[in-house]
């Protein structure tokens, strides 16, 4: 998130867009505590949902509407333009399951963990069209994998946190610029002033255990394959990494971490891939909504797009740029194999399918393509048993932070990463 990529023309880009949902209360508290010169986030705004047929639905700003019990409020105010009432009624048993799910109750997630989300929907009688047009896009953009490859427990927990905890849980704000510039850089600078040191782009490679094999007493890291090792003698160690990175660390240390049953199960953890694109056009584009989710463009691939010309107010894109559109793809291995030019062409054509001839008439001035292979956590069926707790059971001075960590807080995504970091 904090490391910006660059386009061929030298313009900045980031690894996807990151929303700040209404339930991110601890992150909002952090932003207040940073005392930034201006609010880094946009206001809440209506969002659109699209398919190759065009606009399929809209999500309002729920907090601006009359307050109703959670569930009925979302059902009444969310507009699905092409689904009939009988189709939507078939989702009721699943919505009730979402509403009753409480991740903070011991065993709640585990009860659904071995079942795929798609199988759960089938068991509860959700019609195929409703699944394909509402729930499959939800898990593709929320959990970055299709429902057949997602734990039903993870899907229920994610949907409860982002959609059903309160009527306005799905209200979301976006950063008014690159997250690295607006949030991470001033946060890092404030921590450095308090004596914290950061070593960027340094990879931890090997771990040394004490004779009792219950503490990490040495870590060797390296900045680049040919660089000399940097050795640390730590008092405490926090693994603030994703599941795929944690699995790789265990595999790379068979004589230390790999000897511990707790860590060996982490080798099952894996990631799924994201492809982020940023398109710079020579003229303004009329976009009905600044943030949008999509379905139906590529089988098994999630998709979102954002009008950064509207979200990043005041940004200087250059005199030759009239619009900047971010298009991100999830569970995107089948797209990572394309070269940059082919990715940019595909993203532009997908946008044109939704917005029409105006996009095809615009000239593409520049484009960023950021590939993130296996970089985001994959909540596969049965993944709960492989996830770490905040405190290691085997190593007394080791803790874990991130959205792959088990916690009683019940949060998800960036909020869960922040909360588990505070716990660690």
C-alpha cells in the first residue's frame, strides 16, 4: 500500500484502492490522533454496480436514510435494477444466516469453515441468478476468490462486518490521494520522531531459536538478493505479514520454524492474485458514480473501478490528462499473464462496455499496471484451522498481526490488521 508504482510517463500509482468503511472505528481514531493538516478521506457517496449489460444496481449512503433494523434497512434501500422480488426473496435464508452470525462467539466460524460459500447458498435455496449477480461478486471483491473456493465462515463474517452489523456498515469513504502520501508517510514520520526505525524493502530470511526452542533469539534479513545479511537479536517478534508470506517463511526455515507443529500448519496458508490498473485519459469522462463494483466480465474474476479524478480532489495529473480511472481485478491469475499493453487495452475496453463510446473516443495518455501475484489472503474452506492466533502458542516472544489472524474482535480487512497490530 505504501510503496507507489510509476507509469511509463512517471506518474504515481498504487496497488489498488482501499476503502474505509463505517465500521473502521479504530482506524478513524488513528487518523484523528495523527492530527493531519486536512481530512485525508472523501465524504460518503452512492456507489454503482455494473455488468457487461450496464448498470445493475446502486448502493446509497445508508446513514443518510431513515434508520431501520439492520437487514430490512439494507434490503429496502439497496436497488437491484434487474432482479425481480421473487429472486430477491430466495436470498432471505442466507441474509438471516448473515444476521445471526457472530464471529466473536467461540466456534461460530468453525461451524461453517469446511463448507464453501457457494455450497451454503445452494443448501439455503438461493436462486442461481441471485447468487451470480449479488453474492458471487460480493465474495470476489470482498474475499478475492469465487464462492466455490471461499470458506462459508469467512464469507459470513466478512458480510456481517461490512454489510449487516449496522444499517450503515456499508457506507465507505476513500482516500483523497494515494494512501502512501496522505496517511502512511505522515504516520511513519511521527513514529520516527518518537524513535522508531524503519528498514524498507528488507526481507527477513532466517530465524534462530534458543536452546529451549521456545523463543526467537536471532533474525537475519537482507535488502536485495546480493546484499549482506543484517542480523538482529530481538526481544519480541511480530509477524505482520500475509498468509502466503508466512507460509514461505516457514518453508525457508525447516530446521527452526518448520520443527514447530504450530508453524508447520501455516505452510497451508496461501494467497490469491490482484491486478491493479490506472488509466490516464486525455479528456474528462462522465462517470455516474465515483466507486463501482462489477461482475460478469471474466469468469471467476472480481472487478472494481474508481474515478480518481473525483476522489483525488486537487491532484495535479498533468495538463494532458482529463480523467484518471482505476480498474482493479481480483482472483486475477488468468490476467497476470498478459503484457502491460494488453492489460491496459482490456481495462479500457471493460470500461467502455459500461460507459460507452465516450471512453473509446478518449485517447489513453498513460497507464499503470501493478501485478500482485498471490499477495492477498485466501480464505479457502478449512482455512480457519491454519490461521495464527495473536499470541504464538510455541514461541513466548512471538505474536502475529494482520487480517489472517484469529481474534475475538470480529473485524475484517484493514481494521482487523490494525486491531491485531494493537493487540500484538
